[in-house]
């Protein structure tokens, strides 16, 4: 009960849409406190929604504490399973509701204002005072409800509309019904009127906008502690759920259908990591013209405080890249830190990405896949009311598109200090083109080179670039800091690589390079030796760091693939014991491509590592053949300015300007590897290191952290090129 003389105190809002500005906040709040009326599961009351006859019957049954009446087959629309069963039976037995002429109760029909008048008069047994009552639209009030409207007006429970009318046929909304019911209960002595409520101001993040119209909800069983569900004005149904077990994560996948649109679906994937943290990937796939909005909503309790460390505090300096064009993707929203009664946790929250699938088919049956990114948008928002919080991740489809959203959640701190968190945010902004931000359950999407097909006319072609699916930079940072965030990203990367590979033992690209297509007339899918070499090393080093049993599986598979190229004749031979392995192995066409120095060194280093790991002489034999080929044509590989030629064409020509830093990183590693296996074979790589480093020094193009650390390891720090240090190779 609310005593009349109670001094008003500041209290917390219970609903996102019932604040200090709402005219009926007192009535709604008191009825909620008394357990008479409830809100929706997303912490909304939705006062503007019309109340149904069945809902009104239920509310009156609770308010009047009516005795439970046994089920009787009186109404066609009330069954033993009906949500309005108790309300319909009890109010009918008490003479409050009388049912409709068609034999139904009308549980789903809107309650009109004149019906509401009769119902409240019956419920509270209000009597005619004899006072004359007049409305400008008296003639529109049904005869059966005229007395009820008159009595309700006499008792001051309604005053009619401002224009003097009653509007008898208009439906009553939830807010108005709460006011009418509250007034009736006050007059009958069932409630004592309370002082005006003054709500504490809720804490809001993002553009939080209460959804005031009717919504449909379906549960998403992500956590035990908090409610998570999908919300939409369309009907949503769970159509499938499955579990996929990977070596480094478990995916729990929930697929939901949308109304009767068979091909439209929402897929929510919870990726559980070994340390208890998890990713959530939400995808709305809408091949229909009709725009659709679906929200992923979380309701959390026991929230003491929260703060958002936003990426936007560091503006991104955008530019147009000669190779990739303009990248409209930026960075995640930020890191949300939440203090609860159980501890301090953090979430990495992303933006929403709206795109459309692109596919190109070729005469040989092959296909190439990309996406056109149409919009990146910050659609996350939340409202904290007292210790309750509602968080909303919006998925807004305009039709014929795919909308992705993700977040990473931990009950612990993702970053141990604010300084380390800030360091990652600053780095991600500075190197936004090479840091993943658009994650999906199948891997990250990044801006592709404009020479990739299919490429839309907008130039906004994005795809799964294998060099970015593997998180090399994160691996380095994890080894240095052991931060939880980097650990989570690495487990996600291991899983994405497994998904990308499918049932093969190696990785094939899913996009076509028009450069290679025009040069050699082949398309996706094809094996890129550089991609596979770096993935094998990434999995090997990561597996060692985390103690994975399968840490050397990728290494062995790729080394075997390289050996197979020699056995099948897919090499450029200088002699029986000296040959080059091509950069690419097309899946659908048989063609021999060029060999670039960085690909060649990468493959040789993999063979040497496999030899050290498995002691199989076939790996050393093939690595030695590559070393001999390089040594044989050493002078041809080195340009007149000391730099390295980019590639050796199938006809023997040396062509193209080499990468600025990448090949020097590879040469240093090759020198190290051969120094452990056969010192005599390391000499050619020492000479090439000196030549390449000398060129960079003369041109003052700087060095990478890898180059600096590598030269230190091999005692050649005196060769460190002049210029600035780079995090990523150019």
C-alpha cells in the first residue's frame, strides 16, 4: 500500500517508456508495485497499446482478488489452455463481463471506452447518483453502455475528452486503463493515493529509443543469469538449433524464421571459448523487398555501474588506397565495462554491418564470392534504471540484404589496465584497414583490392581475406601481454580458419583476382602459397602458446602439399635438384604461375620447420631444392639498386618491384632456419639480407618491428635500415 502522507522520494524507473514526463506515471507505478499490472519483458510498459478484453479481465481479476472460477465451455474463444482463462471465467461469474452475442468472450478484441465504462461500473458496483451527464457524442454511445458511461462520469473516474465528447468506440490503451482502474480502486478504498513520484534520471548510452508499439518476442538461450531475446513487430519462431564442436570453441546456433517469409531468417551464434568468455554473432538475412527490423535485446540485473571506452575518441584519418580504394568500415563501438554485485566484466561491442551478397559464376563451374558493404552503423544502445539495464543491438534491413552484428562478452576484464585497453584502441584506429571489426560467425570481412571480382560499381567489395582471418598482430600482442582480449580473439581466429578450410587440409581463396585471371586465365578457388604458409605458422605458433594437441597439423598438411607439387610436376625446374614452386595452384584449371620471392621463401621455411618437427627427409630434400634454385639465380634476383625483384615469370623473366619490408622479414627467417639445419645453405640469404637492408637504408624506408627483432636475433643489428619503425609490413 502507498500511504497518503508518505513523503515523496526519488525512485528508479521501472520501464524505459514511463519516465518523469509521462502523465500517468503515478498510477502505472502504483499498480505495478501492487502487482496488479505488469510491463513487457524488455522493460517497457507500452502505455499507448490498446488493451484487449481478455487482458482487462485478467487485470480486474487480480485487482479485485476474485475467486478462481472453474472452467466452463461458455465461450468459443476460451479454452483450458487460454491465457485469459481465469480472467474470463472469474469476471463472467461475477457479472463484470457478459461476453459477446456471437458466443465468444472477445479475448483478443480491443476494449472500447464504452465497454470499459460498463466493466468498471460492474466491477466496483458503482451506483447512479442521479446527476445529469452530457457528452457531445451521446448519440454514438450504445444503449447497453449509456448507463455505465453516465455512472463512470458521475464518480469522476472519467471526465471525457477535452472537446466534450466521450469517444465511446475508441479503444482504451494500457496507460488510460491503468488510470481508470486506479481511480476506481482509490474511490473504493482499495488503494490510498500516493504522492507524486520523482524518478531518478536513468543512465543512457547510445541512441536509446523506447519501442512504444506492439512487439513479438522469442527467447535466445545465451546465458542463465540474464534474459536475451529477439524483438520485432514480425512474428519470430525458432526453426532450428544445433551445436558445432570445434577444437578451440563450441558454437551454439539458433535459427529463427520471420513471419511467413520462408527465406528470411535470423541466426544467432554463441561461440563459447575455453576460458568461459563468448562471442555472439547475429545475422539477419533478408532476400525480400520488405524492410525488417529485429532487435537482439538483453535485460540484466544487479548492475551497479557502467562506462563505455569509445573508439570514437580517436578520429580515423581516412584516405583512398591505390590498391584497395576507399574503406568505409571503421572500428567497433568500444569496450563496455560493467560492475555488478558479482564482479567487474567487459564487453567489446561492434557496429552493425549491412551488405548484400555478390557471386560470380564461371564456365568451369567455379564461383567467386564477395559482399558489397552498404552501411556501417552504430546501432547499440542501453538504458540503466537503478540496477536494471536493457541493452539493444538493432538489426535494420532495408530489403535484399544481410545485416551483421557481434559482441564479445566476459565476466572478467578483457584488458587488465586502462592503458592497455587504450593502446589497442589507438592502434586499431591508426591501422583500421588491417584490424578486423566486421566479424561474422564464418569469419571477418575486410575491404578487398579493387582488382578482385565480383567487385560492385561502388567499389565497396568486402570479403574474407585469409591473411586477416589469421590474427598475426594479436598473436604478437598476446605473447607480450597475455591479455584476455587477445586470447579470445585468437581462439576465434583458430575457429574461423577451421570453418573457412571446410573438409580440405589446406585453404583456398574464395575470390578471383582479375590480375591473375588476365595473366593466367584462372579463377577462384585456388591455393595461395603465401596464405597457406602464414596460416600454418600461425596455427603452429598459436598451438604451442596454448598447448593445443593439433598445433602441428596445419604445418604437416601444408608441407605435404608443397611436396606434392614436385611429385606432380607443378614446379619450374632449373635442374633435377633445383626448382621453384609456383605461387598459386588453381583448383579448376591446370596452369603454372610465376614464383615470387616472398612466397618462395615462405614455402621453403615451412618445409624446414616441418623437417625439424617430423624428421622426414623429404621435407629437407624439397627445401634444399628451393635453396639451390635461389642460389643458382642469386644475381638475377638482386636488382641493380640492391632491392629484390618481385617475381620470376614462367618464361624466366624477373619482373616487378618487391614489397618494401615483407621479403626482408622472410629472408631473416630463412637465414635463421638454415643456420639450424645446414649453415652452408644460410650464406645466400645473408647476402640477400645485406642487399635488401642496404637498399632500404639508402632509400630511408624504415623497418618493421619484426625486422628489428630479427636482425637482433641473428646479430646483424648494424644492418637496421634508416627511417621509422612500422608495426605492419608495407
